[in-house]
C-alpha cells in the first residue's frame, strides 16, 4: 500500500484538491493497494492534504471487502502507528511496515515496496 500525490487541473473542484506539504504538490492523492505483481486491488482518491494513514482506513476496508483471502499487507513508514493495531483488529489484516534504514541515502529498492512504487506510475 502506498500513495502518490498528483497535480490537479485548475478546473478541478476546489474541494477535491489539497496541498501535500511533504511533496510540495497541490492537487489530489491516490492511495493504492496492489498485489505482489503490482496489479491494482483497491484505490481511494483524496485531496493531497489527507494523511496516508487516514486514507488507509477506507483502502484497507475495501481491500478486505473485495479480497477476503488477503491477510497481510505491507506499507511504508507513513502508515506506522495506531493504524497497525486498527488493521489487525477491524479488517483482520497483518499490516507490516517496511522501513528504510537510517543510513540509506538516495533511492533504494526496498523489499515488497517496489511493486506498489512501480504501480503508482501506471494509472497515469
């Protein structure tokens, strides 16, 4: 699971847009859950200002609704915290946080994260 912030056209409704301060992008954010091959399983679109762990709730609920056999999900550090406990207790998913080590510099392919990172570029 991951998200990607995208610029929204000036013609997009103001209520559907927001500012992602971390990425310095004004627009929308797509929150994706993909399988290990990178195929889309669930998606949720929000203003870019919505935090990843807040948008993860509808994504994980939808994932569980559509794919009952899935029991494990991987996500980056932006999803850490109470969401891990919520995912275990409510939709019954083991949410594993895949973190970068503190000494890594620049782009590094992390196990399990590459599938969603690659998929984020497909919907365009």
